[in-house]
């Protein structure tokens, strides 16, 4: 969702920030993480603190606090990375790891 706010001059300024569903404060595209199912948005640290167990260093999985759909942490991070990374042209991509095996 796009948040609109009024600047001091009275102009309406559109922002790509949305509200974190855990702490209810603004979260921008570069600091947020998304629910893979509905693209609900959170601060990375808010969701990590909510999902991490006492025996884990990183969260593994949990329920989306907004839509209730089960999520895998690694899948959410990969989804975020795909959204943030510019698409590469086919000829600019590195060769596949399996191609390196045949060179030995």
C-alpha cells in the first residue's frame, strides 16, 4: 500500500512506505520483509523476534501475523531478494554450477 502524507507546503507526497503489521510503524521497501502468500509487510527484525525460538539463532517458520498463513523464513528472504535485485539478462548470468562439474 502507498501511504500519502501532507508536507509542510500542503502538497500530498506519496511514499512507498507501509505499516508493519507487528509494531504498527512505517516500514520502507528496503527494510521490510513480505509474506509470500499475501505480501503482508513487516520490519525484518519485528518478524524475526516474533518467530525465533530460544534455541534457534534465526527463525525457521511461523504464521503471518496479518493473514495467518504459515510461512518459511528462508522463502520470505528469497522473495525479498528477488524483489530487490534488478533482473539480469540471460547472457549476463553466471553459468550454472552443474556446468562447472563437467569441466573437471
